[in-house]
């Protein structure tokens, strides 16, 4: 029988950049992006709860206003996501954590549940994430940010070990420690493969494309396969100029901000 820990989804709202806060607060069909993410997570069949985690940065006080009242929000003791996540693990008794970044509204609960199922089947993993066909970890997909699974006790040990050296993105910290950790990978679904998902739109057109996907999909915005098809359709009207073809995708730009702050 697979190991079945108490698994809680932490929606990561430890925003370190004003642009990320603005992105989480922008409204789609009358609801903030952060609320779309939270509601998608509550559709999961394998989670024991959903919590929004944010930092002690006063600028992140807006997070409380963006989250539905039935979803708990935890303001961590520091500004680094690892500190805040460990505080959440202690507060809610999580044995395992799924991380969802709070900036990308297209979250598929089936993909989330599949990651949890695989982590339970591995049994010995400290960190589980989707990977490319060659086994390279997919920290961030071209069409958005994919969920990641962490063992709670591993994050506790990391925060003690690193103490005053908590710099960079949480995933980056884990991968830097992977010689000490049991990192496991789940193959990325074929339709999300790197070679199929080129950065088709610029940062400037990112929001227009996001709104376009919502207009096309209506109630089906939580189906990643439909999202990918709708993105391709929207991007036909928002082509990047030739000199932008090799630039980072909007999701990668958002990630870069998180890593650099």
C-alpha cells in the first residue's frame, strides 16, 4: 500500500516583487488570480487542505483581501518562503506539502493529484516534481507554473541547516541540496513537452493572452489540455517579433523575479 501522509497545498503568496502582487490581484471574470488558484486547489481529491502562505512583508497584507474567507491565510515569521512554509507545516501538522505559486491562474487539479499519487508511490522522496523526457527537472513549464511536492520533515531540516543562508527561490534551494536529498521526477505530459511549448508571446501581451484564454474556455479553465490549445489560439494574435523569439516566456520572467529578490 502506498504511503499516504497528511498532505496540504500551500499556495505560495510570499511575493517579493510589486509586479507579482499586482499579478495576483488582477481580476479575471470578477475574481482575483489568487482566488482562481485557491479554488482550483480545493478541487483536488488527494489533498487534506489548502492554505495560502505569505511572508511578514507588510506589502503582502493585500493577500488577505484576495483569498476567500473559508481559506486560511498564514503570515509567516520571515520573508523567505522556506521559513514561512516550515511555520505552516508546524501550524497545520502537514507531513507533506504541495506548492502552487500564486501568480498563474490555470491550475489543473488532475495534474496536481497525479503528482501527489506518484509521491506516495515513491514513499522515500524528499522532493517530487515533473521532469522533461531526458529527466531534467521541470521547475517551470512554458505555459505556467507546475506544482511541486515536498516532504515536511525535509523542509524542517533545511531551514535548520541553512539558518542565515536563506537566499533564492525555494525550489532552487532544494535543487542545490539535492546531493543530500532524494529527488524524484514524474514525466511531464506529452502535450506540455518543452519542444512543443515555445514562448509565443511577449511579457507585454501576457495579460491579454491570459484574458483571451478565459474568454475561450469559460468554465473549463482548470483543464490544462484545453488551456494549452487556447493559448496557442490566442498567441496567433500576439506573435512575438523576431528579435524576441529566443527570450524567456512570461512565466519564466515571473520566476526570475522571485529568484532574484
